[in-house]
């Protein structure tokens, strides 16, 4: 069930992520009026352990611009039960950023909830959509888009020059809203990074003040645009760790330092226990197995077969199991 509010619930501005389930009673859509009626849509806590979006909105609303909000705001607060547990999602829950319309066509209560949010917001004709996340490895702040259209690129580069374009996984919030308004996902560094919160707050403040999103092209030199070409997972049957041991794969303990670096062919990511099974699985955006294009085992090392740039490499074993090891990206040239 979707709870809708037409005001800020008492105590919201000082609530911690773990308080929200008690405060709101469940996932909630909160509408706050502003001078321009088409709302800015913001979603926070789709992953319960990623507080940047909540903190950014709280900071913005604690100290609103003089004269009040220049534009209406619709705020979706997502996985409050996982937030109470300090987890991305609870065991038995689907990932709240994989169940939006246009995804796998599943019919869980969470799929129905996100369909309702989408339908409700479509009626309100949002100005733009912003979904705020943290990640667990060392990554720069960057924005993701799912369409290579000028207004999407303009919105993304308002956050920073690093922009990632992807069309898989499906079922993410930004992909659903891209059907009817410019949509971005913000990656604001690690949870607890105060600069990530400020960066998101400043971006959201700027979005609220914009009368329109420019439709002219973003200049080449103002943007580093990358395209996700594969998602890399460790199969369930393969053991791994980030410290020396007897696991099938022992990753470099500084693995996440490779994020957003253009790595040469031959770069080693892990050492391999002799006789280990299929170690790693890379799938293209269309779901094909492309492992052999990107990875090889050379003596006792798992190495890259060709130059590439990873993102979202993490040292968090639970995230590797629940989500993925990393994404592989290529730099894109715009016409
Ligand atoms: Zn996330």
C-alpha cells in the first residue's frame, strides 16, 4: 500500500533512516507545494543503507529558500523497513530499485507499489526525476541516465561532469520515469560521506530553482560520458574474499581503487585457486554471456583481456552477493 502525505510528517526533518518506518508506517509519497506546480520528484532510500538522499532533502527543507519552495516537490521514501535494519534490502524482499515498471514484469507487492507511485506521478507531470543513492566502493560522484537526450544530459551534468549511460538492469526507477520526464540517478559516494550529502542538496536546490531544463546539446568538453557494457557477478558456487585465504578467488584488497580508471589489458583483479570452477560471469546489456571477451585466467591470476573501466567495484562481500562485483564501462563519444 502507498501512503500519501500532503505535508511533512511531524519529526521528519530530524528523523534518522531507522526512525522512518515508525514515523511513516511504510513507503510514502510526500507532496509539498511550491510556486511552480509541476513537481520535482525525488526518491530516497530505495536502498535502506544509503542515506544521502534523505539527509540531502532534510538539509534542504530545514533551510528552505526565502519565500518557500520555488517548485513543488514530491518525495518518495522507499525501503523504510530495510533502513530500520541498516540493510540495502531485507532477506526475502526484492531490491527496491529493480521492481519499477518496464522491468521483469513481476507481480510482488513491491512491483505494485512502484507501479502506483509511477502512475500517480505521471498524473502530476513531473518537471524531472532524481533518485539518490550511495555506493560502497571508492567511486567519484556521478549521475546515471537511461536516455541520450539533451535534457537528460543537461540534468546529469548539473551534478557533475561524469555521466554513465545504461539500459540494464531494467526495473530501475530512473528508467520507468524516463518515459515521461528527464530522469537521473545520483551516486553520491559512500554512505556517511558528508560531501555527498551537500552535493546532492545543492543539486536538488538548483533543480527546484530551474524554470526549465535546457534542450540544447551539452558541449563535449563539459562531460565525461561512459556507457555500461557489462555487469560482472561472482557465481553463487564460487567462494571469494578480499584477504589472503583458501577461497576460489582472492581479490586485490584495494580493488575499489580501480573504479573509473582506464585499466590496460592484463590487469590482474584476483588470484585464483588452482582447479577452481567458472570464476566470474560477465553479461552484456542484452543479457549475453560475454565473460570470455573480458576475462581470462593467466597462471594463477584473473586478468582483463582488454582495456576497460570498472565502476561500483566494492570490498563489501554482502553487496557482491546481493548485487554485483562491478560494472564494466567504455567511454562514449557524442556526435
Ligand atoms: Zn543504491
